[in-house]
C-alpha cells in the first residue's frame, strides 16, 4: 500500500533524477561542441599541411 509520504518522496526523487539527467545532457552537449571544434581545427591543420607539402621541392645535386 502506498502512503502520501512515500509517494511525495518518490516525486522528489524523480525530480532530482530529472535534474541529474539534464545536467548530464548539458555536459554531453558541451563535449560534442568541444569535439566538433577539435575536428574543425584538425581539418584546418591537415589542409595547411597538405598545402605546405605541395610547395616542397627537393633537388639533389649529383656532383657532390
């Protein structure tokens, strides 16, 4: 049999759990934003590296 106190406590626990889950969702959304930013930066660096490698010319002097 349920009691008013027991059910009231259940409501409070459910509210607490919702708050915990909301915080976890916020944290995960921040993590996603951070990872996307890191991916973007890595892609920029890879493009810069590829561009720099296109401009590298090696000459070998066979007279040495």
